[in-house]
């Protein structure tokens, strides 16, 4: 029976994507693990791998097509012994099911039991039909997919089925709520972003005869707009600022770089100092949740990177346990992948605290918008010579301004101030970062 390849959900916020490139062409042999196509998500360009063997019988979505909804059929694989004539019969039914599938799971949980009546279709002989994500989750959880009832198109096993089975619940009962979580989370920012209409810049420019050109919004830019609008409207922000003298840090940096040949940056020192401060003061390593404040045991620092498509925050995981040279190398590698659009979801999803540095542009100080669901983001300004008072005498020191933006629901002013005090001490006495 022909196997449909569906547009995958490659991130929790992804509802649609762009089919950037087909790596395989019609008629090519396909093995499990082969790269079929490249998909542009709201954050990066990712590869879609085959989980079934056969021949790529028909490409349903052409290269360069934008706005392809998640779970939409994009191609058909023919099994051994099948030819193109086999595509016509099963094609119509999945199309009818595939279009409403994401809506039915997200908005109407009662629709999920319908396909559950044919769980056996998920497995034919030794072959199990499952999405790549479902296979990965099952492998990680030690789950035998043959024992799982599929609720996707044609009985295909999807993420929700595996999650339900791992929890010990009934797959058909758990399928709709589990699938609804990422689907429901994505539209919420849309409503938040659409609420304040404001002035229609294009209509006004047309009315006044102003000349302009339209730069199309990429999926990444749209996601940034939605998330930041939602963050600004729904999170009670406030900022705390402190100045740090960094002459000792600059001296240590020069010595380390001279001895090791590395190019450790000031920002690498800041990331390391933030990580140690969070490990020592976990009250700032939190996220807000209605059920209770989440205090993280791991310290994963997101570092803002500017790309042609917009800002993205790859993560240095367990940064408190890594040395400066390791952090420096990871930041460089993550930044390179970010600019090339090659970050994997696990490299930019999550994080417990963000650092944004505009010091290289000469910005003295600034205030960042929180990166949800995190509760804190540190804005790092330029280090510059400033007059300071030491004792009763005027002196010159290299000073760097830091601004901590926090979510007041989970981090009070005193907590933010105590964290900044600890961070300032680490930066001004950087030898402690080496201990």
C-alpha cells in the first residue's frame, strides 16, 4: 500500500513550513534514514528523513512552496512491487483525512477516536507505520511500536500515541489532548499579536504617495513578532541595572588567550559568570507556571545570535559545568549553525536563562524583552572607559553596564537584585570563574 509522507512538526511552535528543497526525485529508491527533503521551519532549515523503504512514487508539494500545513501529505512512497497506478486509489482518502487532521486534534478531541477503530493498520506483518518523531520517542522510552494503536492517517502511529502508551493510558483517549498541546500553544500568540491593530503603515503610505518596497516576512520573522508581542503583553516586565568594572576580566582574558591561543570573548566570561551565579542562586533559574514556579536543576544558558532572518537563541547546556574554552567553542559553533539555518530543535528549544550582548555595536545599555517561558534575560552593554570614584579619589576604569529584565510573577525585585550582586562579584573578580 502506498505510504504518504506528511509535513512534519519539527518544533512545538510550527504549524506550517516551507518545502525548500527535494533531495530525492520521483523514481528514486528510498531507504530508512535517507534524507528526502529540506524543510524551512519558523527557526531553521531541517532535513526530513524517510522511515520506510521503497520508491519515491510521487511528489505532491513542489520545491519552494510556502505555508505547507503540518500533517499535509507532501509525497508518496511506493512499496516493493507497486507502481504509480497504486497511488490513485489510496490518495483520495488520506487527503480528506489529512486536511482536517491537525484541526480535529487541536480543536475537537472527540474526533480522535474515529481512526482508532483500525489500529491494526499501523502494522502490516513486520512493518510498523509510524512518524519519525514517534519512532524516536518510542526508542528513547524502550517501547515496542507493534503494541501501539495508531490514530494518524491510515492508522499511522504518531507522537500522541507513543506518549499515551508510555504513560500507560489508552492511546485513543490520550491522542487528542496530547496532540492539542503544541497545536493550541501555537495559535495563542497569533491572537495576542493581532489584537493591537494600530495604524496600517502600508495603507497610510499608499494614501500619502510614499515610495517603499515590501520585504516579505519569513516564517522566522513572523514567529519572532508573535512571540515578542505575546511576551510584552502578557509578562509583567521590570528591569534592574548594575555597572561592573571589567579591567581584571580583560587582563585575565588577555593572559588566557596568549597562553592557550584561544579567542575567548568577554561574552564567554559573561555566560560562564551567569551560569555559576544561577547554580549558586537557583531562585533566578526559574519559569512561571500556573501550577507553581518551575525551579530548574540544570543551568542552560541561551545566547542571542543575530541572523539574516532574525534573532535566535541557541543554548549552551549545563554551562555551569563547562570551562571557558569549551563555552567559547560551543558559542562559536552554535552561532555558525544559526547563521546557516542548521540548528537542530534541541539546540535552540528550552534554555533556562538568556544573555543578549550588543556591546560589540557600542551600545552602552539596553533592556531586552523576556524570552518565554524563561523568567530572566541579561542585556550586556559595551565596556568603556569611565570615571569612577575609588575611596575618595577619582579614577578611570573600564565599566560594563548590565541590565536584568525579569518576570515579576516568578522573580521579585529583591531576588533579581541579589542575583545581580552575585553576578557583579563574579565578573569583577574573574579568577573565581576558574575555581
